[in-house]
C-alpha cells in the first residue's frame, strides 16, 4: 500500500516513537547523538528529543522520536524494541498513542526542512527552484520626502517573491509565493542596520515562497520504495483573499522586478513546537 508523505510537521502518533529505559550514564547530548544514529538508518527523522525521567522514577532518560514516514517508524519499532542498541541494557520502543480528545492542526515545514525532505526522497539533483520575481513593495523613499516636522507612521520593509519548484523526473512543477513585512526605522537604526534588515527580508520572502511551493506537493512512497509526486492545486492551500491582495500590490507598485539565481542561501530557524501530549502504552 502506498504511503503519503506531506511537507508538513509530523504530528501523527504512528510517526512517533517513545523510547525509554535509557541509561543514566551518558549525558542527554550523548544520548541524542546515539539515538539519532541508531534510528536514522530506518528513515528520515524530523526530531529526537531526550528528557530526564520523573523524580519518582529511577535515574535515566526517555526520548520522543519523530519520523516523516509512518512505515519507517514501524520498521524502527520492530527492529529496536528490547534491543541493547548502544547501551548494555535493552531499551523499550513503542509507537506513540495520543488521547482521542487531543487534536492538532498540521503545520507547514519551513524551507530548510522542505529541502531536507526533498533531498531525501528526490535526491540532491532531483529538484530545483527557479526564482521568477522578487519585488520590493516598500514606500520608504516616498516618506523620506515628506515634511520632517510631521510625525511619520510606522515604516516597514515589504518584499514579495514568486518562484517555482521543478521536479524534472516527474514532469512536475509547483509555484509558490511569499510576502514578508519587517518594521524598520532608517534614522534610528543607521544605514548598515537598514541594509542588513533589507537583505534579511529578501531572504525570508524567498524562503516563504519556497515553503509555499512545497506545500502543494505530496510525496507518494510505494511499497517497492519507488516514489511518485502528487500536485495539489493552490486553492487548497492559499487563502484567495491573500492572492487578490498580493495581485493588487503588484499592479500598483512601480518598482522594477529583480531577477535572482538559485544560489540564494536558505537560513530559517526551525519552528518552536511544544511537545504533544502522549501516554505510554501498557507493557506486556
């Protein structure tokens, strides 16, 4: 049976492993490295989190490991449960279970995570991005010419980016858009700080557009290990009012469009997520 892997933060219980009875000898950092090494051989990992046992329990650690693929999580559970792995005593591994009342809305992956997932399933050379247009929508220059005695409203840098992700092997491409607005005060911050903020806003617009493009793609993993791609129409993901607003901004703005190459670097910090509520399954 085929498995669908979206470009979204994995929150499903069948993609989450609970690992406990971890030795208290190593540090949490050392355990994180050992767990990542042991479990990443079964599939791409989204996260590995190590926690100390509760005060009422014996000293040691437990971990929550998230896969992008439920199939990979099941393989890892069967292969690692009650095995010693990297310590002298065996560990216990179970698929996570969530209370039925707890529901979470899926979150889109940031651009760095999207690229990591694409590289894993499509290969480093299996996909590419093409930045179509990058436009500044700010009106800072016009405000500078106003009377200096008149209080200026809060100013901001605004950039819009349109790009497409291309998958030649699947004869598929996916468009994406990103709009970023950053508050700025050219007088107080100085020219260097302003230029750095401007560059950061450009990068964030590109990263948002890249993430948006990947959200329209769905990875289909067959039992044989081969992959396919399903393209989902943009209207299922982007709010129509957002598109109309962006279209209006582009039409009325007079600044020229700028072309950028694929060498744009991607730097975007990971989402800060709270750990979901889990309960340990009953042991035999």
